[in-house]
């Protein structure tokens, strides 16, 4: 049985869960306050590796929530945490924006252009043909190939833009290889990074989000409580048709506030 009262830490998706685009979802701030007042904790989780944690600190600040960057876990940081253990001292070739490169450097990982030992593929909005050629050369040569997250598209104010999933499909068409490991939701890597950061066990955590195949799948697959909020992407029809079912379901974060008092 999954109960709100057993949860020590809420892992929160952002877009569609805490805010919608640039607008906070009503009651989100009150939910965070209620989580804190009840002695529980929270961690924002995002698959988007084209921005760093500081970008989200600023975005949340503009919505009235002051958080330390340790309260935000990006797939880029989770990737840094994974490769630091998996490939100590080795150097990656990285597809990614400067934010991702910086996040890796902060973790002591030095990206290189030549003589790389492995490949990290992230969401790179500065991608060009020379980079694609280089990364395909490395992957064709058999280097370990890690991707930050699986999303095919990234929602923006003006519609979808191609994300890393689409870049990986390009790489696969050229090299015949899929990524050896994907870190972001719904995969294990980002969960391990969250456990390392919080010191908690999976059964203490809830994954809260608006998307069935990333957020809810993350909770279900890795032994957490999965909580769907209907404030974003998922409609009642999509939920009825999907094989992926959340343990708990609310219209929005604020609907959990009364349950935190018990
Ligand atoms: Mg979302």
C-alpha cells in the first residue's frame, strides 16, 4: 500500500507539475511549505540537460520559491555523478551545451575533443554537422556511449524542439548503435543520484509528475510511490488508455496538503 504519510521526500517534476511554462500552478508554493512543515523534504528533478541547476534556481525564484541549487537535480548532474564512479580518470567527448560541460567540470570530469575514452550525449542546442560527425566516429569505433536522458522532444513556449532522443536516432541511423546507458527519467541513473544526494532509501521516496512514461514509470520501475498530477500533460483519457498507472493521483500538488498533516 502506498500512503502519503510514509513518504519522507517528494521528487518533483517541474513543468506541468510545479509550474506550466512560466506560470506557477496555484497552490504549489503552499505545497512546498506544507512538506517542510511536516518534517519532510523535496527535490526537483528534470531531464532537461540543456540548462543547469542555477537556471532553475532563478526560474523558481521568479515564481516566489527560494531554493538552494542542491534542491534541483538535472539529468546532467546525475550523469556526472554516474560517470565519475563508472569511468574514474577517463575523459569524455560531450555533445552538450556549455551548461552540461560546466556541470561535468564541477564534478571533476574534463571533456575533450580528441582521444576521448567515452561519449556523453546530452541535449545540445549548438549541435552542428562537425560535432555529429565526430560523435558518430567515436561511437562507430565502439566507445562506451552514455546519454543524459531519453526524451525525443522538448516543449518550449513556441512548440516542440528536437531533444536528445532525436539526436540518438540520428546517431543510430549512422552507426547502428543505441546508447549503452541512459541516465534520466525513467531510468535508474537519476534515481541513484537522488539517493546519493539525499541519503534516503527508494521506499522513502515518491516520484510526482504529470507524465506517465517518464515520471510515473520512474516511480513504478524503481520501487517508489508514483503520484500523478493532472495539471500538465496527462488527460483522464490518456490515463485510462495507458498501461502505466500511478499509485496515487491528484489534480494538483496542493491537493496533497491536507494529507501531509496526518
Ligand atoms: Mg512534466
